[in-house]
């Protein structure tokens, strides 16, 4: 398996950025009830935090600082979990799928960093 240094962290960052834009530009203006609006607002804040954490993870990769990379990815994952906790999985919104894919991308990067990090 070939591991491209920037692909996974870039994917997580790009997904987070697109998610913030979609929540702000599409989901919030079209939310019909206050419950959905509150969820989307919480997720927008959470994903802004995700986006702000991932550039430093990108910078850790070429330096070979896999311990820092894993820590930064795990911190970003905590913010995604904020959105997951606010989202009702059984009441489908577009955020449910985004949370799944973002979590997956971050976890894969974190596992790769764990493998590459010195013991």
C-alpha cells in the first residue's frame, strides 16, 4: 500500500471546508424548524474548528512529526464528534453522511500516523 503524504489530511481539510460552506450557504437558510437550525449551527461551528486544526496536521506530515499529526487529527475528530452528538442519526439530514465520511478520513490518517510514529 502506498501512502501519499498529503492525500488524507488534504481530503479531511477539503471536506471540512466544503461542509462549512454547504451548511452556511444551503442548509441554514433552508432549515424549516428551529431544531434543524440549531443542529446546523452547532455543526458549522464544529467544522470550522476541524478546518482550523487540519492545516497544522498537513504541516506535520512532511516534517515526519507523526505524533503531532495523530494528536491534531484526534483533536479534529473530537470536533466532528460534537456534530455527531447533535445530529439525530434516525432523522436524516445531509450532515449525517458528511460526519461519517469526515470521521473515516480522519481516523484513517490517525491510524497511519500511529503506524508511522516511532514507538
